[in-house]
C-alpha cells in the first residue's frame, strides 16, 4: 500500500505537464501557466484526502487552474481599463542633468545616498531621517555633508569633461 503523499506525487507527475501545456495555450505565457498550475496543485495537496476520493481528481485540479488563470486575466483586463481611463501623458525624457545626477547618486555609499534622497527629494528633516535610520542626527548630518561633497565633485568633474 502506498502512502497518501506517494499517491499525490504520482498524481502530480502524471498530470502537471499536460495541464501546464493546456494553460500555456490559454494564457500565452509559460510563466503564468506554471504559476496557476502550481497553485492548483498546492490547493489540491492541502485537500488531498478529499480530492483523492473524487472520481477524477485531475478534473478538479484542472478546473482550479483554469479558474485561477481566468481570474488573473480578469484582473489584468480591469487594470488595463483603469490605466486607459487614467492615462497620464508620457513624461518627457529626463534631462542630461537629471541623468548625470542619477548616475552620481548611484556611486554614493548606500547610507549617504539614502540620506541625500530622503532629505532633498522627500523633504524629510534630519530628525526624521535619523529616526528612520536608527542613528543620531549628527550622523545624518555627516552623511549629508559627505554625500553632497561627493556629488559636487562628480558633477563638477563631469562638467569639466564636457567643456
């Protein structure tokens, strides 16, 4: 006699690939098909005692997978409709200065970069940054000073190289 888990493993081995192929044909995405099939089998496993007693457990898993795929499709359709109704005009291309700033920020150590962004872009006061980062205000001031100095050096260097 085989264990209930052994039965499920055999069931999975026999049914997973054909069901994935069916759902791939339906969704047009192998990743989406694999996701819904895996979710359907996970649900079957948690109910395996009951599902294994059905006349056709594969039909139950197939129905669950198709329902999951249909739900995903409906959510995506709703999101597309929402986006169409609330379409924002495309933002202009970033200016060369903005690109240079982003590149310069990327070179800063993480803590300095976070401090500069939170202070100058999110308009957070030093005290809030200190609380968020779990450090003293003086530490944040030091990070801001070092971050500004490094940015100034990099951006000035880039300006010099462009001229």
